C-alpha cells in the first residue's frame, strides 16, 4: 500500500482493502457479493475471519457482514499473500450468500496454521 505523506494512514489502508474487495468481487465473483465492512482486527492465530451479519443498523434492521484482516499477519508476507487471504475470506462471503452457510461446516484449508 502506497500513500502520500499528506494522506492519513487510516483512510489509505481501508480504501486499499475496499478497492481490492471490489476488484475481486467483480473479477472472481461476478459482482455477486454483498457489501461488507472490512476491518482490521487482531485475532490470535488467525490471518483473517468472516463474521456474518456482525454489524446492525442503529435505526433500521439492516445488517452487514464483517470481513476482518489481522494486521499482525502482514509482516513478512507479500501483498499477493495478504490479498489471497482477503480472497479466501470472500469465498466465505459467497458461501454465506449463495452456498452452504457456515453453520454447515465444509473445511477447505481452514485448519490450524503452523
């Protein structure tokens, strides 16, 4: 992620992940994924996680999924590997929206990390 010295890190970081989400949604998922709230969250032993309908509206019944990326896992990993984690979590968004919900476990590469 490149930013200018005049640009604050928070909007630059979140914009980069939003742009990546939008790109992968269009290119890999045919634009079929809903909007999610991408967050940066530290979660022990996880590079990222997906949490369905984690955020609800204050004044309406709307809910948004959370896709959280763990910044502690970025150190020593290339942009390509970090973005592959994002795409992996997006597969869980697709699964929630179009496939088998998370309550019915289909484990594909989500075992313990070494």
